[in-house]
C-alpha cells in the first residue's frame, strides 16, 4: 500500500480492488480487519491493484460485508476436505450483488471456498 497524503491518493494493491479481489491469496476471516485500517486514512482517490481507479471509502464497507458473509456461509457448510462440492449450496451474497457485477448466481467460487478452511 502507498499513500500520497498531499494528493489524498491511496494505492491499495490487491487489498482493495475495483471488484471482488482474487481470494486465493488471502485469509477471508482476517481481511476485513486489514481493510478496517484503511478507514482512518484521509484519502479520496484509490488506485487499486486491479481495475479502474475509484473515489471514496464505501468500497471498504462493501468488501468487508462480502467477506464476512462469505466466511459465515462457508463456515456453516460441512464440506469434505479437498472438495468444493457444496459451494453451490450457498445463497447469493446479501447486498453484494448490487456492488459486484461478477456475482450473477448463487454459490461460492470454489477457490474462495478453499481460503475459508
């Protein structure tokens, strides 16, 4: 992460991107706390690691809510080791579909599910 205080620009890398980040590298249960540390920073513009730059802090809340919902749902599913077979049983993420165009159907991406174990 790089912060340019004079310009009020935050470069977030993959911590906060324009859409849903690739969860294969992160820990879903710890990510919301890492995002929380961005909130006190005085920024307006965000240059993410992927996707178009954007303004404002609301994406922090959106992604935190998505991650917490993902963690809650996936933790509740009984899944055999090494299998994402029950990923389809998860419901659509409440509210997240309005913010993330990649959510088009119920279910959890198996790669994201693997990061919840």
